[in-house]
């Protein structure tokens, strides 16, 4: 295998972070002049939580090792979950296929060729029961990466738990449920923005009463970063979405201290190691300030930014994929030093396909090596007080706050999204970075530097094409044998609630229990709410 090398240049004369923050060659106390460290940094477990939301952080309890997985049908995904649990993962994270994400059943013509391809296909309560067969839902924490149809998938999870005989008040986990970032960066939306926000506030109210240990939303900067945002933009736009959700819930009559403690966040762990550590610290401090001073929350738990992190899928390369193991390790370490509560590490083959079992095991072992061999968890916020880290934290805070002020001047996050402002900012950042790669100002090892010829292919995961046909056959069989009257009544009650403003969640729970499908429930709400038409950003 021939390797093409270029001269190993020194660091550029004027280095910058990924957010274009200039990096000096040396940092001293002078860089923090005028900054009150007692006020802005403080202590772990105390406002403003710059150093962590718990006093002991990972010394008291390691982060949840939550490996994101789902492929093909429910049986195949169930096997992968049991495999991961057997190898030491401490929480499940469910990936759903594209039709499930946008409220289409597997037999919908638009779903053809997509069933089970990027996650598990879930059409009905029977699929959800197969997905969690043999797993006690009160003994595991489950994260579900689902947004536009989050209310339906949460209802399915609850009904499965009830059928297992569980007390649903003891269920723990997270449903992503962040539709705003779908309009910004990802595209798996269904309804217009304001109607989608109504469904989310209904979920806030229902879960608070029925499954109080469940995190009702995971406000996600991850996908905006994957779309090309900078670290500063990731913080600003994520917290901007958070402000919009909190305000919508307050406007719906909810008390901030009743729902805010169950809000969680989801951030990207990217390549610029020290900027990433500072990013997590700045986000915690900003959210504490927003919740205490802007929303006047009284409960300290309402001020705490708790977050899940995932290593950066967009940094994985199809060229020399084994290099991705190193990238993932660096990113995972940044998340841990930044104080994450849970972590997913990407598999090295994910630029090519869904991960193989071997690749998924290496990704999990990466977390375990950081946890048990590196010594990093032994001290709380070990980089706290570093002149460079604190300067970066302050600068990210300052620049992200500037973005929030601009968004507020535009009329808030919803108006900024509808005008295309957020989308344009991310597109501009992505374009600038790609230009830097093309000019070789940004080095991507194995892509524009240190390339090799005639790379040896690696084994990749392939989804059995017959799974789609089997999934459709199961769906047709369910429709043929279900009791039609309860099914019709349940869908009618969803439509009436959508029109009247009554809480949708108990009706959706009843509908999935009556064997209504994800697509049928989504179509019922489409009938009332309509569908979102994307604004053109030029």
C-alpha cells in the first residue's frame, strides 16, 4: 500500500479554533483580567455549574455509556441491544428508520427502499414489543432519537411497559423530541412549526404527571453541528431552541419549575479538543443564567444543563476508516472532560454503513478505556482554572450570547427559523470550512493529506433486502386481525383533540394500544395540522 506524504508543516502562523477564535501561543493570568472566577467558574454542583452539575461528577458516578443502534426490523435490533448490554453498555439508544421518523408506515409508497435502512422500522405496538423483548424497561434507561413522531414512539414505549406489568412512573430515559432543529438542519419534520410545538407542550404536561422520571426533550445541537455549524453556533442555536421550548410551555400554562428539571440537551463532541471542552462548560453556564435570570426559575435543578454527547459523525472518513477510531477517542475524551452525563461513541465504519458488531464493540471499548484506564474521571473538571480553557469558555459564552441577542431582535427563534436566518448562518459556516479543506488550510488526515493508494476494503454491515417485504407482510396481517371499532374510535378522538386543543398524549396512548399505526396516527394529525413547507434559503 503506497502512502503519499506531504511535508509536515508547523502550526499556521495565525491559528484559530473551529469558531474562528484566535489562539495565542501562550495564556497567562492576564487573559483572565477582569473576570471574577468565583462568580463565573465557581464549584462543581453549584451555580453557574461551569464545572459540572454534580459536586462529584464522574468521580461519584461514571457517565451512561449509551450506544446508538437500530437496523432492519425489531428482531435484528433487539439482538444488537442484547449484544451491547452483554458487553457493558449501560443504556440503550434507539435509531429509527426514515419512514418511522416522518410518520410513514412501511407499506407507504414513499417508504419503499428505506424500510430498516438507517434504523429500526416501527409501525405498531407489535413491533415495539418485539424491539424490547426480554428487556425489563424499569431496569434500563432508554433514549429514543425521534422528533416529529416522538409523541407516538413514547406512547408505544409506555404501552409496552404496561403490557410487561411495569409501573410506568418508574420508567427512565429520554425522547429527543426536538423538532426545531429538524427545520434548521435535518429535515425530518411533518407539521408546521407552531403545531409541532403544541404537541411538544402536550408531552411536557402529560409526562410530568405520568412518567416523572422521563426526560421530555433532548434539545439537540448535535445535528446543527453535523450540518456544518461552528462550536459557538452550536451553543447559541441549541440554547435558542431551548428558550423557545421553555417559553412555549410557559405560554401553555405550565409552571417552569415543574417541567424544566426534566429538560436535557444533546451536543456534538467534535475534533478541536480544547474548544470542545470549553464549549460544554460555556453552555452549562449560559443555561443556568438564562433559566435563573430570564425565566426566574426558583428550583436549582431547573438551572442545570444536563447533556448527552455523541462523537462527530461528520468527521468520520471513508478513506482509511481505522483512523476514525483515534478521532472518536479524542472526541470522547473531550466530552468526558467537558462533563457529559452520557455518551455515544461512533463506530469507525459508519462513513460506509451501519456499524458491524466488531466496530460497535471497539466504539464501546473506547469509552471503557477512557473510564477505567485513563484516570480522567478521578478529578472533577481537571482542566478548570487553565488560563486557556477559561479564556475559551469566556469567549464562547460572549460570542454565543451575541447570537442570542441577534435572534431576540429578530423576534425569537421561531421567527428566525421561519426567515431562514439560522439555516443561512450554518450554511455559510459549512461552506467556509469546505473551502478551507479544499485549499488544504484545514487538514483532514487521509483525505487531503497523508493519503494512500489502493486501500484494502473493510467488512461492512448489509441490511437483508427481504426485511422490508417481511415488515410489510406483518403490517398487513396486523391490519387484518385488529378490532376495527376501538381502532376507529381512537383515531377519531385524536382528531377531536387536535381540533379542540385538548392534550393529545392520552389519546395517542389509547390509539397505539388499539393497534393504530405510526402512519395512521400521523395522518390523522396531518388532516388537522397540515404539513410544513420549507422556506427557501439562498
